[in-house]
């Protein structure tokens, strides 16, 4: 098995089955008690499902835990863009593949993940604390259209998602 991680400022909370009668609790203990809390939970699930579909375009994965939310006092030692300052909520998701080289080569084992995720739309009105200049996963410095270059130049780095590879593990 090969271990990978996604680190993002996008709320990718997995709330499980939401087709239940009010009030009920999600697997992580959040109470869903009205249409507004249900809408938020659905939006979070949408971001989680988008993430899963992007990861699984290249291969099947397994995971042991849903994404974990962590409150970071500063983003200084992380791969997020300089646009995001101060304390932020971030989500981290660990997943595994059986094959090596699914998402890149030895030099950059997550290169294909960054390509696949870059500029894919998200639902930004969830529990994330970051304000996104573009409501997408951003995994690379913006290039391409003049508008994207202007946003990147004015805002500074706006990367809101990055990946890490931990290597092969015994499972």
C-alpha cells in the first residue's frame, strides 16, 4: 500500500447519510436539526464527494478515517498560498493505493493529483474560515487567462490545497 494525504482549506467534511428525520447526528456528532443545518451538511458532502471522485479518476483508494479538521494557529509551515493569513481551519485526509506511481513519478509522486484538482469548483459557503478569491480547489499558482494571472498577482499565492506522499507502508 502507498500512503497519500490531501491538505486543504476547503471544508471536505464527510457527514454520511443525511436522509433521516430531524433531529439527528452526523457520524462526528454534529446535530442536524433544520433545513439550514441540513443544507450545510449537504454542501460539505458535495465537496467530499468531489474530492473522492477526483482522487479515484486514476485508481481505487481505501481510507480508514474521514477527513480530520484541524485548527491551525498559523499557516507558515504549510503549503498553502500567502493569501491566507492568521488562524485557519484545515482538513486533512489520509488515503491509500495498492499501486505505485498512480499519481506521479518518483520525482513528484503527487503531480497528477495537483493537475486533476486544479480549478475544480467547490462549494465555499461551508465551515471553512478561509475566504477564497476563486471558488475552486487551487493546487498551483494561477496561470492561463489574464483574469487568473491578475488574481494571483493581486492576492499573492492562492493555493488552498496540496498533497503529500508518505511512501509505501505495510498494511
